[in-house]
């Protein structure tokens, strides 16, 4: 899986020093999480403007650019948001007892997502997971570790691993039992605008989910 990290101004745009400082800070934070995390693309062109971030405005992502099995990181309300394009094999695994028996809240009973994402895949479209990438233990940034077993150890089904204190989440961002983190990663409000563009920060028509109502970020 190829990876890119872009930190440049669009041609013809005026320098925005605060925006560049924000991106440099984000790069340092993600770099500190290790090589596995820095391999995840962090695409500046998908970020909202500094003023939009300050207002908590929406962030648009073209998910057609994300290959199956790949995850990208964008920003909403100054928090990292993971956008994962899950493979068919990953989706099948999420419904098996070998995965769900490991989980503290497999049915998303705790309010960590809107009603339209209270399902086994915790999303609107099963193939696309969208979660705020902040561990519910102490606010670290988990790593995307999709490969079963591997560096995380035997019996690892693939998912998110927080290297700070060992919290684990599956590929629906559902927390494991017996780890420090108490809750699933939160799902932000989001909706699809067309077939391939997802808008993070807005609910689908007919829904009024308030992100501040979640149990814990």
C-alpha cells in the first residue's frame, strides 16, 4: 500500500502561517506514533480551512481515492478522523464470533455514535468506517494495524492498537474487553453527498445527532 503526506500550499494561494503551523504540529504528533502510523496518508487538500476548523465546520473527503484496505486521516474540529475503506474480508470478520467475543460493547449500546451508525459496521455504508481517532482511555492516537496476528501478537484480528497503554479496537472501532479504554471510538456526524463524497460534521437529512452528546471523546 502506497502512502503519501502532503504539506504544500495550492498554486496561487496566499501563505497561511497558522495553517502551516497546525499541519507541522499534526505531522509531529502522528510521527511520534511510529512508522506504522506515519504510513497512513494525511492529505492537506482534504482539510477544511483554518476558519472552518475554528467554527467546527464540515470536512469533505472523496472516498473514491481510498483503496480497499487503506485508511486516511483528515481533521474535523481539530481532531484526527480516520476514514477506512474496508475490504470484503474485513467486513466478514467483523460479524464473526471470533471478533465479537473479544469486544466490550459489540452492539454499540453505549452512545458513541449516531443512530444511523448503530450497527455492526458502525457506519452508513458498510465499506467505509469514519471515526474520531482518539483513544477513549487517555486521548492518544491509535495505530491502524489491519494485518491479523503480526506485530500486535497472536489472535489479533486486525484493527486499531494504542501503543501508549495497549488499548485495542477492531475494524469497526469497537473496544476490546480487558484493555484500559472503556468505550468504542466515537463516530462523528457524517453523510454522503453523492456516491463518493462524504461530509464529516453534517447529519443525513432527517437526523439531528449532536456530537457533544456522546459519552466520551
